[in-house]
C-alpha cells in the first residue's frame, strides 16, 4: 500500500469518528485532536479503527508519533507488514 493510499484510509476513518468534518481538508501538519477538536476517546477510537483497517497497533508510548496526519501516515507506512 502506498503512502497516499494509507493517508486516504486515515482520512476516511477521521470522517467516521468526526463526521462533522467530512468534506473538509484535514491539515497535514496540525495536531489532529486540536485541529478537529476531538477528545482522547475519539482519538483512541481512530487508532483502533486504523488497527483493524491497516493491521498496525499503535502502543500508547507511540501516541506522540501519530499526532498529525503526516506523522500518522509515516508511522503506519513504516509499521505495515512488520
């Protein structure tokens, strides 16, 4: 899967947990929780959905590595298939 495909999957899941933002452009370099005003529960739901979709579990110790769309895309790309 390419980085663009991974990014598309992440955005689809963001729209699932925050449907009020559907159709909006998700800023690549802004903190996802702050820019979309989602709480930690919804952020955890996002990571759980992405684990199911992409097969990559993000441990709590790595949460700081998936804080933006760009970081999240890079993280999943690096950890897929491991």
